């Protein structure tokens, strides 16, 4: 079955099959991408404004199923919506047409592992190796430990597509998460997220890590991958 992958903006992505559309961390207008005959699912990894926009999602409250990080700000926003599944880290949900496993984050909320149409997808949310230049060595070491523990806990044979943060604010440490995933997990493809409008950083990632599994993203709302 064909699966199409769109990079929307920042950490927003769309996974589309013949029957469903899965939107993750959408904060931009997606009206032109909606397929009227397909079931809609929206995932929100956490409540930060660069991952969660109620302004964008509110028009879909009666048309979609929502899989949401269990946080007070998100619960309040969806208080009048019945089609919601609130999730916390380290849960497994198999009531939808795909399997959802949640993992922790090194910031807020959850990361998602999705098993759909015999393919496995991982969306990091804010699970990242947050190596801030001005942090103490103790803080940097703790951030590294937390990140590696969470990634190492992902017990699957392989991941077809991993959406991994590549944050320009981390300067030379921008690629630590991507490098770790590529070295420790069997990935078919790695798609960068969390870089705002700095599309050149995806080219830099490909150049620095020299790995053909890295997908370069050229522009907003772009289909970046098709799988059969």
C-alpha cells in the first residue's frame, strides 16, 4: 500500500495512506491537504505553541480523531470534543486502525511510535538531545543520559521513518539526536523536524553525517517521500 509523507512546517508532518491521514504537531493551515474521503487523525505531542495550535485544529473537532498529550492546557482546549484519546508516556493503545506506543520526552509531553500498514513511524515531538552551549557540563551530561535512555527503550526491530529534531539553536550540537538514532536504531529514513524555516540545515545534516537515509527538506508543505 502506498504511503506518502509530507513535511508541513517545523515539527508538523502528514502521513497519508489510501484510507487515512495522520497529522502530527500541526501549526500551519492544512485545508488544501485534507482528503474528504479519508479518516483524519491528529496527534499532538505536547502543548508548546510550536507544536500545538488550537486555532488550526478547532475546525476539525467534529471531523477527526485526536491523540493528545495528557496536559491540562490541551484537555481544557478539547473539553467539548468527544473524539479524543489522551496519552501519557509508556503506554500502548490498539483501539484505532493502527498501534500507538508512547515514549517519554526530554522536554514536555510524549513521543509517538505508530505501526500502520506494516510500517513503523516514530515522531519525536520534543524528544531531543538538548545540548545547550551555555549549560553546565553536569546539565549537558544529564540531558545526554535522559535522551539515550528514552531512545534505547524503543524496542522495535526497525523504524521505517523517524522524524527527528534538528534544531539550529543548538549550533554545532544540532545533529546529536540524528546521529544517535542513525547509529543505534535500524532506520530506513530519517526526516528532520524542529528547524523552523532553516531548510538549509537539512542539507547540512546530510553533508555532515554523510548518510543516504537522511531526507533533505526544501520547502514548506512539501511531499518528501513515497513508500510502496
